[in-house]
C-alpha cells in the first residue's frame, strides 16, 4: 500500500482527510503512483501535472525519503520504503505566498 | 416574494450573498473554495439552481465546479481545456511570436436555454463549450484560428477572453471580447468569427484604428435590444447600434473614460452604468471618490451616483466582471471592489449600501433573481 500526502488544497478538492492510500503494482514508479492517484481521485487530474504533456505543474514538487524527485523521469522506481508503505510519497506545494 | 442571489468571485474564494426582494438585509455564505482564485461564477438562466464556477490557482491550475442546489453543495467537473489542432502563435509582450498556452478560465456563460450547455472564455484567448454540464469541454477553434490571431497581444492581465454575450433574439449570434485583440462576433453559433472594431481608436497601438489590437475591457447589451452594444474600452466608452459593425464614442462628460465594467439597466435599454477610473496606471477612482456614473441617454450625458459610496480617500478598483444588475423593479445594481466591498443599490443607483466590506479582492459579481 502506497501512502501519498497531498497539499491541503488538493485534500479538500479530493475530499479526503490525511494520507491517501493506493494499491500500485510493482514496479512502483512515481508515474505509476500519480496514475493510480488520478484514477482513484479523478478530480485531481490536471492539478498536479498537465493533462496532455504529463509534465509536473511548476509550483509542485515530489519528495520521497528526504529526496526531491521532481526532476527525475516518471519511470523512476521509488525506494522500497515507499513501496512497502513505510515512507510516504509527498506532493508538496512550493513555498510561496499570495 | 422574489429573492436575490449575488455570486461573488474573489482572489481567495467564492461568496454567495442572498436577500429577499427588498434587498435590505443579506446573508453571507462562504468562502467556498477558500484560498483559490474564483474568477467567475454564474447561474444558468434556464435553471436557477445550476451554478458554474471557475476555480484556479497558480499551484494547481484550473478546476471547474458545478452546483445543482444553488451553491449549497458543489461537484468538481472536467478541467481539460485542450486547444483543437495546431495551437499556433500570437505576439508576446515583446512582439515576438509566442505559442498559445492555456492559463485559466476568466468567464463562464451558461446557455440561455439549456442548463447543461455553458461557454468558457479562457486565457490564452479562446472559446470553449461544454454540452454535458461541464464534464467535457471542446474548443470552438474558429476564433483562435482567425487570420488576425497571429498578431493578437496580451493586455497587462494576460490575453484573456473575458466577455461572452449570447444574443437572445438572433439565433446563433454571439459576441466576445479579448484583451487586447478587441471585440468579435459570430453569426453561426461560434463556428466562425470576425472582428467588430470599426470606430475604435487606440493611441497605444501603431495603427490606432487597426482591425484588431484594441484593449476592450467589457461589452454589454440589453436583452430586448441586442443590436445595441455598449463598450468600456481601455480608454473610451463606446456604443454600437448595428451589432458591432460600427462604434462611436459616448464618453461625453465623464471625468475620465478609463474603466473596466459597463452594464445596462434591466428595464431601460438606454440607461447604462460605468465606474470611471483615473488612468491605466492609476487604477483607482479620480479624487479618491468612488462614483458610479449613469447615463439615461445611452451615453454622452452622465451623472455621478454617490449616495452611500465613499467620497474621500477611496483608492479601490472595480474589475471588468465585477458589476451586475438584477431584473426586479426598481432595478438593482451591484458591484464589487478590489478592496473587498460589495455595494448594492435597490433603486437603480440612486443610493448604495455596502453589503459586505471585508472580503478578499473582488473579481466578479453576478446578480440572480430567484423565483
């Protein structure tokens, strides 16, 4: 079970409290995690990555086990700790006001 | 007794203000979608409980919301706004070609007859339509692929399609306006378009009378006389009596003819309202006095309406989609400010009351009469 932590505004949009838990078959890449997230919560489509290009939205980042994977390709396999559910996959909104 | 619902979009959420037909006391609901920019909300003329809202954020992009119960509950609809075919280029601020990029929905215009059909005006400028209640969106590409589109340029706020007017008398006729391309008309339900900017004069572009390139801020019409259009341009208040074929200036005795919104009295097609703003770089009322100006002669002769509005030290702006009228008698007039006030007049502008005073900066106001 993959644990995903969303920014507050996306939790509100998806109508979830706390972490999201997803079943993702191996290999657990972060692209596969995002696919599973969007399948489970279609209202999130387009809010994390572009509908067509699948590019990450500029002001979002993906953190895993203290590392920033935002610039890695979507087929990057996530660490075993994430695949096992010991560590969450974090979708983080950029630190910015406004 | 009829009621009134005001749909207010702000920089940090939506608010719904309701009153009975006296329009004296108001209930405030919100913020809905707190923290998100709500450029526009609008109700279907065919179903008063069907509302559409444009929700967007620099972080998370565009979301479309729909309510079927007058704004008590909402459901997230489709947000895939893909341009049809080759996207092409327009001119960027520096005059170089720039590919069309979707940024956000500025304006939602529900069909006059079908609650499931709604048009969306977007940045970069294009027109989309949904016929399934907002679940899916399809571009009407005839506008964006107009031969003049390659030289359209963004205004300071982006290259936005901000006004959509559906002609209630001529089937298939619609008007749109883009900053800073100008006004356009379709006579075939959005399939093809042509610029309707003859008579506009803009000294800020190389050819002041060019076919396109004018920064039209807003256009408005009266439902009984849709061949007459009123326009607040960047500078100049304009009027057309031939469905946009030609325009003439009707700024008359306004203290300044810069401004953003313009609207028409619900029962008097020759009574129009504007909010003069000092200049294009000083986006606040002249002399610190917030004044709505009304013309009962279809322009040229204007009177200030000040009762209940701040007449000193007021430096707010009123954005293009932030004025609306209701169809009660007397006509109600409403507007919101960048300072977070929403002012209401239940007597066609003679006197004003601040319905709310401390909302986030107001982007849009739509008035809706409830049965």
